[in-house]
């Protein structure tokens, strides 16, 4: 399965936040939408950074004024990205190796979706279930 297959089922809408948004605004958006990360973008399509729950937690102990500072001060940049043609196995390896949970999808340098480790696992499990079912049918019925 490829990233494009995940996006076809999941959709391509990706929540973004401008770099000057406060961490407090980011926390509210993460809570409101139930997301684990937001792409930081001035124009909604250029990827300038990504801010995750982990980034916020890491900064908690370092900044007493955390909620009032701009997200650009705690975001992760540069951002690792993926493309629609990448396979789920590649994503799993990249996410595991880099210890990241979210990969923005990029086409021609523009944001076109966001894939989380949960998305990858969900669609990989679905793929394995289909393969198992096909094998069982073949063994039972020779089809």
C-alpha cells in the first residue's frame, strides 16, 4: 500500500498553524480536533515546521512562559516528509528510525496531507487482513 492509498481513504485535509501562533493556540487546536500534531505554515501549503504534543511536553520544563511564545520557537524544523508514491513499509521504517509519529505528505514542495503512525498501522493491518482472507479462501476452496 502507498501513501496515496491512505490519503484516498483518509482525506487530504491537513490542519496548519502559522509560525507566529502562540503555543496556547496550538494546544487549543490539538485539543479541539484531537490531533497529535499540526503543520506549521504561513500560507497553508509551504511546510515550515511541525509541532507535536511531544514538542510541547519537551518545552514545558524549559520555558515558564511556554503558552505565550510563538510556536516557531518550539517547532521541529526541518521536517521529514513523504510522497504519495512512498510505500507503507518505507514509512514504518522511517518513523521507527527517526522516532517520529507524523509525516507531512508533499507534492512538488507543497503540503498535500499528513500521515500518522496510527494511519500507517491501521492500513497495514487492513492490508494483512485482506491477504490472510485471500490465503484462507485459496486453501479452503482452491480459488
